[in-house]
C-alpha cells in the first residue's frame, strides 16, 4: 500500500514550522552557551540542542528533496528555507 505523501501546501506549512523550530533551537543553544561553560558536563545541554538543530536541518534537507521529487512544478526552495520574515517564530 502506497502512502499518500504530502501535498505541496503541506510541505510549505511543515517547512515553516521546521524553520521556526530550528531558529528556536539555535537561540536556546546560544543562550545556554553564553550562560554555562562550553566544555565539561555543564556544556552537555547546549551540545544536545545543537545536535537537535542539526537533525532538524538534515530532515529539512531530505524533505526539500522529497518535495521537489513529488511536486517539481509547484515546489520552491523557500518552502523549507523561508526568508526570516516569513518564519512562524519571531523573537
């Protein structure tokens, strides 16, 4: 049984959400790095947030490729890599 895949609009909405999550992880990681040492056990939470951000970046990249395979005429790079002013999360 073939799964339905995402529509172009669903890719666009997911891309905005993932970009906002990535921005929040980056912000929180920087916040912790400025508050705690960057090495040793106290640095682990900031490193974990950085790893989570990298995982989100990898997912966005793979989803961007999938979106262009599934919707070559509708897809745009801004779906998964929107301009800063278009992202759902803003400081």
